[in-house]
C-alpha cells in the first residue's frame, strides 16, 4: 500500500486555484445546473424527478438532431422499448411484453397522441411529425391511460403554437430507392391572444425489394400529413387548444420474401396451377413474387 502526502503549501495553492476559477459556490451551482424536464405522465405538468413512474422522455429537438422520424427510431434511446416491423405486422414491446402480430388485438403497449388513443399496432408506422416530446411510461397504466395498457404507454405530444414567429423547411432526396421527404412548419401569433401552427409532411419511397411478378419495387410507401393548431389565451386562467389533422400512410407490397419454404414441391404446384404465370424463387436476394398486396391507412 502506498500513501501520498501533499505539502501544506501545495494544497493551499490548489485550493486557491479552484477558488480563482469558481469564486463563489453560487456560480459553481449555476455552471453545473441541470435542465428541468417537465412531463405529463400523470395528466398534469410535473418535473420528471417528481413523477413516481418509470418514465423516459425524449424532446423534439433531440429527435430532430438524431433524425428520428418514426417510432422505431425511439428504441435506440429508450431502455426496455422494442419495436419490430415485419412483412406481416408490427410488434411493440416494453420490458418484453407485447400483444403479438394479430391485427385484431388491442396493444399491451398503448399509444396516445395528444391524449387520443391509437389502439392498433399498425398505427405505430405512422410518421413522427413536429413533436414537442415523447414520453414512454413503463409498467401498467390502467388508471390514467387505459385498462389495456398493461405493458406501458407511449404518450406523444405535438408541438403547440408559439408566441413568436418561427418556421422551418427540410428536404431529403435519396436516388437509390427514390426516397423524397419534404417537411414544412410555420408557427406564430395571429392576434394578441391567438396563435397558430401549421405542419405539413409529404414523403415517398420506392422500396428495396424487386417484385418479379409485377415488375416493380416494394414496399412502395406514400405518406402525407397536414396538421393545423390554434391556441387561444382567453384569460389568465383559461387556455383553449384546437388541433385538426389529416394523415395517410399507404403501402404497396411488402418487404418480405419466401426463403426455404416448407414443402419442396410448392413452387412447382404454384407454377402448374397458374400456367407458369407465377413462379417461386427461394433464394435470399431481395426479390419476391407476389400478385399484389397493399395497406391503406388514414388518420
């Protein structure tokens, strides 16, 4: 064991050096002060540190910096949250608990957008657009959110109108898969006590699978969202918020191919029954054979 002994003069000089950098304890506290995070996990505004629930909150600025445009991107920043999109369905789980891929089941992980319940997993594929924050609550939320949210709840809050004018426009073009993404946000005061906000999204992508049967790229996605918000400050004790939104996310085809099917004669039977019009190729090469499947969703 070794013991280091510092002379008194050296220790005094070190203390003086620290005091020179931080002349007061108040300045030291201000320098290292933590930003307060306000959430509404219990249906009222509270500091995240005061909420007796396991909550992870991600702000809108963080999502923009990280390029998160859908719920699946949140899984890299929220512990215990997983999401798996397959060619058949969508699985959302918190702490390993989910409802599977049955489209008729309400989800164990409830989704809420400004308090509106999204009960089907398919709605998890809806794009994120102009969000203020996303709160992920782990554990049963049967009292405040809903009896079926037994694994947890994902509470999304859209951005509200601002007191000052602000706006943004972003664009993306990716030629390999024909992806185009345009987003517009405008916000500001309309009168002394009325503010408005407009958010528009238009996104298309061809997909990275090649459908040999229909000679097209899949899955072909077409997404559009338009949202208008108003905030009226009636008086010091009353604020009225109004939001109107119309959105759609449509998909042609699936990112799914058959590999090593059960029953080696299936491909031959398929070809024989269709007179050679449809064949089945079972190599994993991002090529699929399908006579057309689609998904159309409106919110």
